[in-house]
C-alpha cells in the first residue's frame, strides 16, 4: 500500500539519477569548505594523512591562531593507543608589543603545531610526522619528519629552521581556503622517503 510507494519512488529516482550521472561528463569536484577536515590511512605508504582546509579570511584579521577540528590518530608501537589531536596555526610575531602576533600584521606568515589532547602514557606516546601546506601547483612539500613522544610534551611543531610558513602563497582563490596536510606515523619509525 501507501507505505511502499515512497520507497518505490525513491529507489526509482536513485536508479535514474545513477544512470544519468554515469553517462554525464565528469563533474568538477566540490570546492573545499573552510574548517573541514579529512583523515585517511595511506596503505601503500603506511601513514595516516590528515588534510584541514583553513578559512583564508583568518589571514586578513587580528586572530593570533587558528585551530582545526579534533581528529583521532593511533600512537605508539603498532598504533594500539588512540589519541585526539588538533592542528594549530599561530601567527608569526612581528613585534614584542601587545597585538604584534596577528595574521594581518604577520602578512599571513606563521607556524603549525600538532597538539595531543588528553593523557598519553610514555610507552605509547611515540609518533613521527611531517607537515605541508597548499595543493596543486601551489603546494609546498612536506617538512620534517619530526619524531616525538606526546607523553613528554603534548604540543610539537617543526624544527625552528623550517617551522615558518607563508600561508598567503597557497590560498585557493575560489574557495578562499588553504589546506594544511599532516602525514602521521605511529611509533618511532623512520619516515624518510615514506611520504612524498
């Protein structure tokens, strides 16, 4: 009766839209949305890849930092422990005076840090990571790797000589976002050459 009709109509429309979309030319991918994040495992490389799309309008304002949505990653040997992380971008300080560290004054320059939320035991706190920004022709290659134990310190960035980024150079003009990419490997293993 009546209860089956909507389901029947739904399945017919799903079939017809599937048929139409498979014959239609490939559509351009949707524009990245600000403050969205994706996390997946790169099986061939053995690393977890996190991509965060940052709202580029932050770079024109008086904000001192931008913080990603939280995400979960494995830690320690064999990735048996799990922890919640956030990526944090800090504006480069341009002066010692109050208000000297905002993205507008820093002209879009700053640093990225990875923060582990919650308590982690020493034996399972080890991880290695690399960070990159941008995509396509504007992509800047990942820097690192950094080996770190998040039990000893919950926050870690890149080495001082490679920590500063110019975010303004990697903004996607259409979506007004820029991606921050994290390549993450649980345990204290060598990432050299593992990620490209």
